[in-house]
């Protein structure tokens, strides 16, 4: 599957089970009515208990400029330190939103199932914030980031 190019996202949560976040490439659209996305997270992820415990999450779709933040959220550092990277909006009733992301989806977990080493979550999209900043998406392919700058 390393030959399948994927967009990079940070999934974040906040609530009674704690604030947490992780970098994911396994995020995909399922349906648009009702708006549903699927994501997969390794069961060993430090973020999984908070995400499942809160039952809500944001999906922040990253631009190329977010590569350092992507690396940070993929690392095993403490969650408090992760959110010191980038500019995050924390609003009551919403999950953390990364300023400058291509889009942020506010979601609730409709169902989850364990499969192999991962937990697969089906999430209902409750709100979408599209950001107008013209930017190239951060793409991951063959175990590395792709430089997808337009040719001049």
C-alpha cells in the first residue's frame, strides 16, 4: 500500500477523555448523504483512548507547509507538546482546528470496529470549515512526502 498516494491529515480531539492528536493518511470519504468519513488508527496509538473516549474528533487536511506539524503529530511526544506546534483554535463544543489547514471537518464517531492492528472508525461529519488559502496538499507516497509543487 506504500504505492498508494494519500493526503495527510491530523486527527485531533478534546473533551473529558483528554486532548490528543495523531497524523493519519488513512482517511477517506464514505458517503456525502449523510456526510461520513472513515479513518483507521493503530490500536497502539497514544491518541486512540482519548479519541474513542471523547467520541468526537476533527480532521485537519494538511497543506505542504504543515510538514513539520505532521512529523510532530506522528511522533511519540506528549500531546501537550504536539499542540504547541502550529496555531490551534480551541472552542467549546468543537475539537481542535489547525489554522491554515485546507479544511477542517468536525465529526462524531458513529461506529468503530477492530481489524488487525487498527481501529476503523466511521465518523459523521457535523461541520466543515473550508479555508481559502491557496496551497498545495501534503501528499505521502512510498514512505515519504511528495513535492507536488506545480511545474513552471
